[in-house]
């Protein structure tokens, strides 16, 4: 199910105990409109009971096993230390559950018992945490879900359109190779909302071209894992005309080079080394980066709502999109940071701009 599909009509199922009077309004104030963009024209405006700062904020993260998740956690910490933000946060607690739904449920239950004011959440499952999140909201805890979002309408969601991202990568590949060819699809972490939606988006394009043959592997959004599964796929195939990838593209490029194969067109994520290698070697790319600053964006949303501000129940974050023609060193890739670094580190419309070196220096 696409995120926008289950948002329609969600207002009727949300408990009145946490919505404050604005449920029928589709209007959106011009203030901060470029930042807090409703997902679509059916998205409802909501509010939360106003509380005085400072607040106890908890970040529940499902998985810490790749570079993007590490950056996401570091950016959350950096944002909480900003001069304008620090007085609003009494304590920021960050926990990771190892992509284990039961462990994340236990983690959230502990956050409920500790009486936090808000939970920002990167979920191990779109549906497996719903009853626990409902319990948190019923206990008076605001829940903001981002990246791998949940389906309960009691959570506010902050995300980029994963289906559309996967679709755009696939359309780019079709433009590069035409109606036939072999495409390697390097997926993310199995069972997550992001992986499912991106894959559906890609398939919505490739399924219209029966002469395009696809091979699926799971790279876990990790450069080392993506390199291994790509090398294995190259060794067991006659080669690939393009790669559709959700992450780990630096490893994918290394696998092609180590196999002595030409690097084909790649539609993929915002990995720094991927963009840098494309700039140097000239292979075609479409790089759409899921911003690791979604963690900061979600904390920002939580802080605004705790102070009584209205928000869309589902917030759409614009893409950070880079094509071969607009690669620029120091702007959308960096020569002085590791290849594995995810370069989509800012959301300028929301004044969420972060320095690559500061992220690298920040402790998790």
C-alpha cells in the first residue's frame, strides 16, 4: 500500500483524545509552508495539547547497521545541540533495536513508562508496532514516524515519497537502455516500508517492459553488503545493462570495476562515493538521496507540535535529486569524506543544513 493511499480518510479513525479541533481543516498557513508540506491535498491538519518546554524526546531506531542510520542518529544529536533548539529539549534519548520488532516494542514500552513527551520513530515494521504506538498516544505521548514509517493513523509521519523514488530510478534506466536489457535491482532491508515502496515503484515501470529482465538482491543499504551481492550476481550472470539500487552504490561500483566490467547506468541513492565516481568516470546516474536529516526534521515537527503548532498529519519532504549533469564537488558530493558517506545531509527548506565534517566528528 502506498503511504498516500491509507492517509485518505484517516482522520475518521484517529482518536479524538489527541486531535485538537482542526480535524476538518484542509487549509494550510503560509508560514513554514515550504517546510511542513502536506503529503497531498487530502492530508488533514492536526494539533497536539500544548505543553511548556523543555521536553523529554526519545528516538526509537530499528537498525544501526549501515552508514545512513549512523548519520541519521548523529544529525539528531547535532540538531538537539543547536542554540535555538537546546533550551527546548530537557533530554534526548536514542535507542536502536537491531531491526527486531519485538525488541523495538520493548524499547517503546520503556519510553512510555519513562513518561517522555514525544517519540520519534524509525520503525522495523510498517504494522508490527502499531498497537504499541497507539498505547503511547493514548498515554499522552506524541509519536512522529519517519523514513520507515508506520501505518497507524495515530502517528504523524515525515517522509519522502518512496514509491516515487523507486519509479524515477526505473524510468531513468528505461531511458538509458530502452525496452530490453538485464537490470540488477539492489534492494534495501527486507520487510521495511522503504524497501517495499521503492521496489513497488520500480516494478511499476519495469513490468511495462517485458523484455527488461531483472535480478533481485538485498544490499541492506550498506556499501559492503551491496558490493558482495553485486559481485556474486556478476559472477553468476552474463552481465547487467543497468543497476537500480536503494543504497550502497559505492560498493556496487567497486564490484563492477573489480570484475573488470564497465560500470553501467545506475539509478540509486545519495552515497558520496557513488556521486564522486560518476563525476570522475562519466557513467550516467540519477541519484535521489533519502536525507539523513529526516531525524532532525521529525524532532523539529515534534517540538513545534508540543508548543501548540498545527501540522499536516503526513508531511512530504522534497527529494534531493542529482543527475550526472549537475554533479558539483562540495555541493552534492565531497572529496574529503568517505565514499560510504550519504551526501543528502540537509533539508534547506526547513533550515536543516548540516556540515559533513561535523557529522563525521559527532559520536553516535
